[in-house]
């Protein structure tokens, strides 16, 4: 029986989830792999002891103790952030250790450097837990769909944002109140910026695009908008039109260029992604061979994420035992075939749009707005108006368009917002294209 020894840097929520998974599934993993996976050492500067059940594990506050230990085969980085996580991974790789991480932010910025170092030192990088928590998204894309050209990928990749939008939709609660409740329940961080402004989702999209298309996609390649400007009134109008608002990551493969965007999107009620609510994730791929595939599940949490990290540890252990290191390239494509991306400019995007204008209740206001739309070649599909009995109260005029370009829309909105009758910036939300 072969023994694979593991060192963890950072024994927080996910680190403990991995440790408990390895303990609970020890006999099952032995039956499936013939390998004993032993958590040998934990490095954590904030811990003076480990929970019950981990008495056999060495605890240190110095990560170097893991890097220099010749008995440790796999180093798992679970501290998050850019530094010292980046330096720790590179040091582990330089010492001939295989590495596993859940750090999507790090990979979306420094992934090229880390993968190149691993290739040079003939070690593996596992990162299943970086996207989708417990959902095996990366393995499905790298291996299950290996014989497909990926035409598009889209999905709900942040449980916090999805929880907030679901509560706003189902209960009519304003954004700030739902966010406070999400923080109270532990769904949202004290600083929720990465979640609600779409940055966390963009990190994940960069990783998936790199695997799907064989491109070195960086966080900076992705256009990002968050959900903090969404109001209950927009959700009400969406309902009337037959949509739910979701924060989506979207990429389409046009062959010589690819879309890369994260933003609130109106999703038709009959679409699969519209039914994914609460803190769950759902990610959809379309392959030219397989067609549509939807993966759904918990996108975060101690045990779901621990399960994903354990899957990487087991895969690497199997490869060590069988002498099959780097049998599957980390980004699916062989390193020499990875290319720089050509990203579709957002102004070239074509889709239907929703607009909410806020105007003074004066004669001619609607005519001025529709005249600007006409000037820029924007065709209106439907229009609704909402006001109350107070003559001095603002009026909401809402429009849905046919297919139009983002560039035309942006030019039109600059002119509309400059009108004297407009008393607040126009809200723009893209509608999901029919596939």
C-alpha cells in the first residue's frame, strides 16, 4: 500500500473541511485507489492546536517546515489572497512538491507563472475548488468535454450574489437589507465587494475560459459589473416581462475572438439558470459534440469545497503511484498550444437590453427619449411606464429593445441622461440572448 503525505498551509474553514474529508473517507479512498492519504502537517500562524481527531498531525507556524520535508508529497495552499500564497506555491513547486489550491484570485492573475513553474519542475497543480466549490466543473471541462469545441459557457458562480438577488426577487427586500442579512447568516463577508461587484465571478470566469479555449485569460481581460445598483423596481419589471435577474459570467467563442463579461442579466423564466436560487451555483457549457451541459450544486462551504480539494489530492496521488504525472495538462491544452486571448470589445456586443429611465412627469419626455433611440438605430420591443398619484413624483419609463449593439446603446444613454427631464442615470441591464 502506497502512502501519500499531505501538508496544508492554512487550516481555516476549507482546510478543516479537507482534513475531515480525508479522515471520514479514509477507508473508501483506500478501497478506490489502494492509497493511504495521510494529512501529515498543518502550517497555520493563528493556531496553537488542532481539533479533536487530528492528534496525529504535526502543527507548525512555519510553512517552510512543509516545503523542506522530503516525506511530504502534496502541498495544499488554503490561505487565499495574492501574497504570501503566490510565494508559497512557487516555493513548494521549486522543492518538487505537487500543489493544490482553491485560490481563484491568485490563479486568475498569476496562473501563467504558476503553471509554467509546475511544468518546468514536472509537478502537478490541482485547482478544482477554485470554481464552483463542490461542483466538479474543472474536471468536467478538462476531461469530460475534452473532445468538444466549447461554443459558450455561462453561469451563476457566486453564491452570495445569487442569494441576494433571490431574496430581492422572492421577498421584494432592498439590496442593502438583504446584504446585511447575508452577512449575519455568514453568506457574505464583512467586506462583500468581491462578491457583489462581480470580481469573484470574474476570477472564476478567467480560469474556465483558459481551460475551455486554450487561452491565457487574465482577470483584466474581463468586463465586470456588479449588482449593487439593482433596485426592487427593476426586479418587479423583470417579473412582468417574464425574467429573473441573475449575476452571470458569460463567454462566447467566436473563433477569432471570445466574449468575456460578468454583469447582471435578465434570464427568461423558462431557462435552466433562472431556476437556480439561494446560495447555489449553476454553470452551463455548450460543446459542439455534446450540446448543452448544466452543472449545479453548492458553490462554497467547508465540506463541499473540502470535497473538491480532496478530489485533486486523490487525482495527484493516483498519478504519483502510476507514474502518470501531468497526464492531463492543468489547463487541458498542452502548454505550447496556449495562446493570448483576443477579447471581443464590449461595444461590439449584440444583445437585447432593458432600460429604466427616471424622468420628470412633463409632456414630451417620452418623445425625446424615443427620438434618441431612433437616432441611434435602437428598435424598441416594448415600453412600460410607472408613476404614482403625486404630480411632482418622478416617473419610471422602462424599455425593452430588440437586438442592438452595446456601442449604440452607450451613445444613446449619454444623450438621454443629459436631457433636462431625466433626473437620475438610466439603468441598463442586458437580456440573455436566445441560444
